[in-house]
C-alpha cells in the first residue's frame, strides 16, 4: 500500500501555450489559469486552455483592472486575448432547478499576451498512465471540472482508486489535492514537461512519470 501512495504522486502531460507563469505561494482554492479573455457589453468570458471550459468572469477582485487592460489593447469587437492570472472558481447561483455553473474570480492578473492563444496548447484533461517497478500500471484521469481519479492496478487484478481535485500552480506545475477518511489533506506537486507530454514527480532516479493515453 505504501508503494501506491508513492505512485499517486506521479503524472504526465503537455502544455505549450501557457509558458510565462511563475511558481508562487497561493491559497489552496486559488490557482494559476491561462486562457483567452473577451469582454462584450457588460459581461466577460474566459476560455480556459487547460480544460477547454468556458467560464463567465465574476465582477469581483481584479475584474475592473482586467477589463481596463483588455480595452487598452484596443481589441476588435469580440476579440479574445490570451492572458495569465491567479484565480478561483466560484459557484454561480441558479434561477432554475438545473445545477449552476461556476464563474471565474480573478484574484490577481499576471498579464495579457496578444500573441498567445489556446490553439497550440494541449488540453490537460484526459487519461495518463504510469508503469511501476512491479510492472503494474497506475492511471490518472484529469477531468474538466478540476477533479481527478487515480486508479492503481494491483497484483491480484483488482483496482484501488482515489479521488480529489487538481489545479495549476504555475504554467509548468500541477497540484493534486485529496482528503483521506480522517479529513487529513495531502498535496502532491507534479512538473509539466512541455516537450514530451509528461508530468514528472520527484527528481533524478527517484522521478516517475505519467504519459498521456490517446484513445
């Protein structure tokens, strides 16, 4: 079982568009985001590169600064502009019985890049597989709603799964967050290799990797 917890901290992936953010200490619910921002009329929308999900932007915190700097770029009507930010997802109240979608709260703006876009970026969501020293595989699924499932295949042909949430700590870092049955939280940092579509955990001979599975 100890080996399972070691393998839990492995990962793999590719991200080419979000390459300017820097690692920084953030509250657990605040993460790094990169994507495309557009402001139309009295509302704004963020297109998340990592998940492909479209989020309405909350008017809280750094929203006024973001809109001001977006407009200063003199975009054409409806033009999306790439930006990096630190933010958090917040549930929106719904007027119907259907589940409400999240909105993005921009806690702090890192900056706009008119030359950037999500077109050249690989989505981070998907399935990733690691092969352990015992030749048994571990599969990590990153979901578009920023949750994950990690499944360990055991020697007796059974499977053991763990669930939690994930988020970006920077343009080259992912954090997996989970809570055990006693309510104790654990956080695992993974490094994104933008050249080989791999997430790395650890250093040197102790490093492990998940490689993306293209189905």
